[in-house]
C-alpha cells in the first residue's frame, strides 16, 4: 500500500486553481507540509472510487459519468496508515528547507546556492553537517577559505534534520492557496491564542 500513495504532490500554483484535495494520513495529519500533500481532483476521485480514502470535505463542483455524480473531494483521509519516512534525503530542496530558504551567513532570501563550510578543496565533504544555503554574494566572498579566515559566521550550526523537524519546518511555508476546508486539518496541533 505504501508505494501506491507516493504520488507527486501538486507544486504548480496553476494546478491549485483546479480543486486539489488535501491528503491526510490515517491519523488525520497531512502526509507532508512542504510540499503540502495535495492530489489533483482526478486522483482524489479515483482513490474514493477504489475505497482507499474517506472523503471528509467536498467542493461544490461535481463530476459526472453517465451513471454517477460525485462532488469533488477537498479533504480526504487514507484508510490505511502510511508510515512516515525516517531518513531525510540529502537534497538541495531539503537543505534549503532546513535553512529556511535564507543564506546562513547574511540571512538574505532568494537566489540561493549552497556552500561547503569546510571547502572541498580543503578536505570538506558534502554532508548535512558541512553544507549550508548561501547567497551568491556570500558564497563568492567565502570562496575556498576556511570560515575563520573569511570574515563570515554561521547563523546556526548545520545539522542533519530529522523527518519530524523538516516536516515542522515545512509548516512555516504554506502554499499561496489554502482552501478554507483544509484549515482544521493543517493547524489543529498549533497553540491556541489566549
């Protein structure tokens, strides 16, 4: 069952205009926060038809076949629990997410690359503990120098994040489109205001 639900989640903002469904694990938590676990309406309808999900909320829009009419699901929950992955893949995207999409030297956002804290030319390896997000300006300034010789300092030490840490980091970056039917499921464990 695990492999069947490892779909690409909707990342393209233009597709978010066409009734995506929020996908929740059997524990009623999103499978992923960043990217938010969304399926196209077609995937959600297919999963409902195959009795793999329970529909929790629906859009007003409907789809029709010659014999059936169904409201398009806006929130679905998997009937079988999918175990979250324990190992976090070392990818450029996950590195940027760990570093909150900002340069770890100056704090600016946008136009990011990555930098080896101990340069590869000086024996540094490509690992969670030695690579950080950096803007082009700081990366060029540091070059192949050691950190202590560059005049730069790290905002926080680079560490390998756990899967829950990375998932919680993803919650800080909601997509541009959040349907009102999703709100009770996205932030249900957030602290309430007094």
